[in-house]
């Protein structure tokens, strides 16, 4: 058994995993008990990693205009087209758009090529969408982009405040560390602050469901209350900070008392008072903030408002204390280290600082250096649409789905002179618009490092061979750099060579003025690189890491003091109206990642939440005539989406929640990005993804149905969703249009000719029911069920099970179109625990029959909740429902 230590490719927790391969090539993935991020835990996505390695739609060869070409032709074409565009329009006419999915070595080469050799700052990253406001807030307060905490501080805290963070679903392993800490220390208090009562609130002693967008008001009020009630650490403030008076005066003028805060945040006064008192009287406080803070048009100010409270009380640089940003992507932090954002330089240097530009240019020996910040993500794609940027190279991301105002993004790329996309899959919404498509390596094939949310650098090691002609991103970039004439400056033959240069730059002319310093690794050998242990930067001369920052009360500003920022709270720009009366919030679901490119091919991960949905309060659903499980049309007056209705009292009235994941490869009209306006924070450029104004109404369905097929298809219906099952693809669809010829519709749906196909069909015109099955020999290839009455549709699970047969038994073939199994089997229901594939009906049955009365007893009986624990809030709900019956 061969074992490879590597790092999970999903969120910013950065969990260590052990990949085991036997002699037959079978692969299993287990958590690494020694990795300091997870200590032997994995979430459902990490647990299912082995299921996503053999992607059915890999991009294997370079292509130009749909035709396969050699790497030499592809890289020569890119270089010559870039040279032509730069000669005609200048360097500002070209751009890179990269990703937190890249490894640090890839990021470094991309940044060096664009900023130091092409000579423009036009390289930005999809990390702009998730954590750039935290970057700016940290820089304003500390002088550098520095996360002060360690994950160990979560266990050491006496109070954890989670702001805009559904950690139970988005960072499950860290959530479970908090759960374990609370069990070990019952005195630990947890407060969640979020307009939605998410699954994370299951852990909370107090949940503050504040009005959307009012976070800065709440924390300004806290700052004023702390100052008024004697909770200022005067020694720390005088010795280690500046600007306190202005910040407190602003807080007092905007939030003079608890009553004003409660009224503006729409919270009970006693809950605000309790939060403030807990914060004021608890020495060890960690405030975790995530996308609910960052993805805002005032996200930077919100971040500084909560950092101000830690500075006033001196709760920073100490065990169990600090303002802690949880990042979304596996290497968002690594990208920040090498200048992946348009307004940064490598090694935490500033692109707008002439001395810093000269330092980096000297180190790189570059012929031309970007003279200032480039275009940030939203501005970049608007410039493409305006024709100012003529060529864009997109790496490892899907902006046609993930950016706001996605229809504008699609239109921009459709008319762009040159679109290059590097990816590991052959079909994404963005790849459809590419002129040049480049096959990149994916997780398990590439080699390098990533940095997680608490500054821990870990190795991501290869254990699979490169498929087809795929290459790692740095290799592709290096080849293009050579064709551009920069071969001497891009001599890289292996990932460790890039890492050494990155480490050396971090130490270059760094006499302690910059915190980021991994210079102790600048001479690592291949063997040392491969053996690197997870380590938190900065490193000392002996290569030892740093657990938490600012323990000496010194910061990286010009004065060496942390800066209070006077925050004037700003409410979201979008205001609800009679035409658009709802606030739309977006976010993740538990078992999926980004635009489903990886997780969407896993049956296990597709079982918990199979279709896109809108979460709405039951009273709002009633008022809008929406039915649970029905189809809703959500629109902003220009664009619309179609999603299923899910009612929940955890949702505020007047607010909606829609997940971000469903792209055009997995749904017909569920891409929520088309409803998000391109409104950004003026400092960070991060889009406001939590506060769009929309209307919602029922979508009148004439018929509905489902299809199960061995082939991946694209149904031509108003609403459809693709769901991967164990043996086939399942499609759910609804339509508002009548069908005159069901047989012709079925053949068109399945892309089959009218003749020569082994069909079995059934049509009941009176009941408007149609059923069909297609066979290849004796094997079931596909089956289709349509009804004007959705209640007439059969259960899906047993039909899916028929696709496990190489030859369908006669009894099953007879029962197929009847919609009833020949032998009744147990229906496990909707998957609740993805780690162990345990369904809701199985759990309910066990609770009833075995008198289970706790999450622990469910775990002992069914294993549910015993791995990543992210299903535990749902298990508690099921226990509560059972107890009330």
C-alpha cells in the first residue's frame, strides 16, 4: 500500500489527507491525524475525494477554435497574439484572471510574468470574490495582510463570536473543533451573528439575527459600549495603537446607545446587551468572520469595525484572542502571499509603492514593471466588455457562473478578441467561450504548496500521472514566457525551484519590516521540499513557524502601531421596493463546492441537496402563493432564475437565500449570479453578494417529469437539474409549455433518431402521463417519466438501482413502466449523512423503533454524525421533530 501525504483541495481550512493506493490502483482517502488543521477529521467533501478523481469530462489536449493542436502551437499562438495586441494597444489590453484553486507556485509564475515582464497589474483572482475585504481590513489595521490567530485559539477561547459564517457547512472541520472545545469546556460561550439562523447556530448560546447589512452598526455600538463601560486596555492602546479617539468618537456619534443599535439592527435590546456584556467581560475572545462580512459593498469597514473592538480591549496577540478571517478557497492565502490580487505585489509588497516596485523589479531583473494596480475582477470584465481589454487568460475558475451580473460577463467574453482558458475539465460555462483551451493538471496530479486560513503552508503532493497532455499551470505559463522572449528569467524545471525563489523574495531586503518571511526555505532541496511539514509563517532563521502574531504588541505599520479605523456605517445600496420587495442572499450548501465541477460528479455529494432552491420564510411563501417543492421564478426586473421552493422559519421575513453552485452544466436556469448586480466595496473591489433586491413569484408548471440516463444530456425544458447517481444521471424537469407529441419530445430529449431505437413506451392521454424506456440490448440505457400531476411520478431510487444491472431482469423490465418495483425495497429517504450515506427515513425509523434520544445514540446505531459532524444540526432537528410527535 502506497501512502501519499497531501492537502485537501476544497476550502481554506487546509485539511491534511492520506491517499492510499493498492497494487491494483484502487485509491482511498483518509484524514491525516498529524496535520494541525484537522487532526484526523474530514468533511463530507474531503471524505468523497476518491470518488471525484476519474472525471468523465477531462480536458486532455490543447485546442484552438475547437481543433486539437500541439503544445508548441498553442503556446506560440498565445505568445504571438499577446505580442500583437500589446504592440497595437499597450500592455493594459491583456489580462490574467486566476484562482484560489492554483498552487502557490502557479500563482507566483503568473504574477511574475504579468506584473514584471508583460508590465501591467492586470492579474486578478477569484479570491477577490471571497476575502479581499478581509485583506484590506487587515492591512489598514496592521499595516500588512496578516491573520493574527491560529486554529488552536478556537480551543483556547472563552467566547467565540461567529459573524457571517456558516462554519457548520462551509468550514465543517473547524466547526467540529469548536464543538469539541465546547464539550471539553462548558464555560465556553458561542455567539452567532447572521440574518439567517444557519446550521452553525446549533452550537450557539446566543444567535443575533440582525437586519441584513447592519454588521458595522452592531460593532460600532460594541466599540462605544466597551469604551463607556470601562473595558479599554489603556496600556495596550497607548503603547501599541493609534487613532482610538477618532474611532470611538465616530462609534458614539453613529451608535450612541444599545437601544439605537437594537432598533437599527432589528434585534431585541436584551440580546444586544447580553452580547456586549459577554464581549466586555470575557478576556479570551475570538471573533470569526467570513463571507457574510466580506461579500459586502462596505465589507472592509465591517472588518475594521470588529477589529477595532479587539484593539480597544487588547484582545489580540494573545492565546485564545483575535479577529480571525476564515477564507473560502484552499489557496486564497497563498495567492495573497505572491501578489495574486491586482493591487498587490509578491511577498506582501505594495504595487502602488515605488520603492516596493523597485525592490521586486531588482529581484526579478525584469525589463518592465507594472506601475500601479491593475483592474480588479468586476472592473476587469467590464473593461473586456467595453473592448479595452482585448485578451484574457482565465485559469482554474468559472467567472461566467461565479461573478456578479453573469450575463454581462458572458456577453463580454463572447465579443472578446482572445479568450484563453486553462482548466482540467472540458465543459464549463466559461470554456464554451474560449478560443484557446489548455488542459491543466488537477488535484492528485500537480505538485506544490498551499496556505490555509491560519497561515499554515502545506504540501500538495502528486500521486497520479498526468492524463493525456495536461500540464501544471506554472509549466504552461513558463512555456509562454519562453515564447515571449523571457526564457532566462523563467528557467523553472520543477516546482521546488519556484518555491525557493518565492521564499528568497520574501526575505529580500527584509530587515523585519515585513512580517511575511519564509526565507529559511530559500535553499530547500527536492527532498526537503517533498518532506516539508505543515508550518505557519513567518519563519525564524531556524525555519520554525509562528503560531500567533503581535505577541510583542508591535505591528507592521510605519509607526509600528495598530491603527483604529473610524467607521461610518453604510447600509447596502440596494433598497427594497414594491417592485423588488425581497433581499437575496447567496452562499454555499454543505456537500458541494463552487460550480459543481468536481463535487457534481459524486453521487454521495449530490444526494443531500440534489437541486437548486430558494429558502423563504413560510409566511412569505404563503403571501406569494408559493408551495413547498414547487418552482419559483425570482427576478430583478432584467434577469430571472427558476429554483425549487424550500420554506424555513430560520429565514427572516423579507429575505431569500439561494445557493451559488448550479451552473449551466448542471441546471437550466438556476445561476444566481445573473441576479447579483456588479456593486463592489470601493476599497477592496469585492462584490456585494449578500444583498440584491428581487421579486419572487410562482412559476406555473404545465407538466413535470424526470429522466434517468447513462449519458449526460442537456434537457430542453424551462427548468432542469442534473443529479449524479451511483449508476446514471438523473434529471428533474418542469415546463410551462404544452407538448403535442410526447414520443417526438422524448426522442429529441435523448438525442435519438425516430427509427432504429429499441423503445418501450406508454401514454395515457386522459391523465397526461407518458413513460418511456430505451434499451441497448437487454441493458436499460434510459427511462423517462412525465406527468401533468407530479404525484403520479414514481419513486426515483429504485429506478436508479435498475441501472446497476448489465441485463435487466424480466420481472424488473415488466414493472419498469408500471412505476412500481417487482419487489418492494426499503426507501432510505433523502440523504442526511453524506459521509455514511444515511437517509432521513432510515434515521426516523431508528429513532422510533430503538428509542434513540441523542445525536450520540444515532451515531452509535447508524454512524451518522460520527465523521465530519456537519449533519449533526439536522440530526438534532430530526430528534426534536420525533420528540414532539
